[in-house]
């Protein structure tokens, strides 16, 4: 595989693996995680559980971008979200309401404007935005616009949309830095400069201040950055977990697992960034072996990644 294929596959597989690992502590309070798992090694030996909503929505968005040739098509994306919707996969309440309306035949504009979508500040849009960081890494304005449009299919709140943009930017920055050392504080401060809301700017600056601290307690990290299912309570946390352990996919996921809370969201976003930076070879084989099922296979994830690679390479040739 080419280096680009490695990074793209690493990103999408990172979502899948992170999503499955997060299931093991999803919803547990940070204190309970610490009681059940005495140290990082006891988290490290866990195996991924079933993948969830983050994986399904990420692949739907990636496939839609490729099918539309980069010109984002909200109707196509909404249809793909509805076609792959599985209520047992752990969608957030706001996203679930919108997708149920889509499945019942409502136009996406009406579905998104209804109760749930219009005011939702959850992290659902952020958890699926990684493909946009891959597809538009070289064009920040296009990345931002597309991430905003894709988020708006299910989320209307400014913080939910901002979270989707920042997660895509984090993936793009990691992809472009591949092969070079990551300055953890600089990475997070660069994301802070991209923030358009005071809330996210403050959260990213806090992440930058904390990332270099030795013996940082998880309680402090959760208190300052969050482990919630909101965009504000998870996007900066995922970026922190990556930046603190940029040279190890495994360590970044373990860092995220130790925080509990909205673990599937945080670990899937962390995995996306780490996979984009380190490539698919960085993902522990023992984790990959138990990912996927009869509905979604690893080969299908690779196929979607190859489609994104083809789109990027054809766009570069035309440009």
C-alpha cells in the first residue's frame, strides 16, 4: 500500500477500533473505571466490542464524499445515514430522532429542523467528520464548509458544528504531519487558533496547557476537558489524548479509555486522528482481529479508504 493508503485506512480503521474499544467502558464514571481497571495495562488487554454509530456514520460520509466527487450532496448523505441506521448501535438521542424521521421519509431539511436536530449540541457530527479531514486536508476553507454542511444534516447547534469542523481539522493536521514529530502543545494551540467560538477556544487552550504535565490525574483531565457526549465535552479531549501519545496508537486509545464517560465517541475520534498520523500498521493486530462482523468487514473499511484515496488523487490530477 502507498503511504497515503496507509494513512487513510489507518484513520477509518482507527474509528472502527476506537469505537469498539470504547464500548468496554461506555457510560462508566471515571471513578468506576479506575476501580475496575487498576492501571493502564488492565485497559490495554481489553478487546474491542461491537462497533457503533460513529463507525457507521463515518463510512456513510466517506462514501458520500466519493460519490459526489467532492461537491457535498446533503440529500445523498442523508440517504446513506438512513440506509445504514441501526438503532442498537448507540446513536445520540438528537441524532437518533433525526434519523428516525429520515427513515420515515421526511426530507432531510425538515428532519434536521425538527426537535432534536435543531438544538442538538451532541458530538454525533464530530464523530463522523474524519473523512473530511482526509479528503480536504490541503484546503482548509473547503474542509470547513463541507464539515459545516455535513454536520447540519443532523445537528444545528453552533457547538456541534464547530466540533465537527475541529475534528476534521485535527485529522487533516495529523495527516499532513505524518512522518514528522508532533509538538503536542503546538498541535493543540493550532487547533485553538481555528476555533470560532469562545467555548471551544478556551477548551483547546486548556488542552494545550495540560498536555505536557507529568502525572496528570484523570480527575483533572475530566474536570477541565470533559468526557461527555456533547461536542464541547469530547472533541478537545480526543485531540488531547492523541497529542499526548502521538507516537502510539495504542497508548492514545488507552488514555481515552481511562476517562470513561462517552468513551465510544472519544476513543473513536482519538483513533481517527492517531490512525491518520501513524497509518494502519500502528493499530495492534490483536484489536483488528476482533473488529468487524458479518455486516461490516475490515475489507469494506479498506475499500472505502481506497475510494477516498482515489478521489484525492484524481482531484489533485485535475487541479
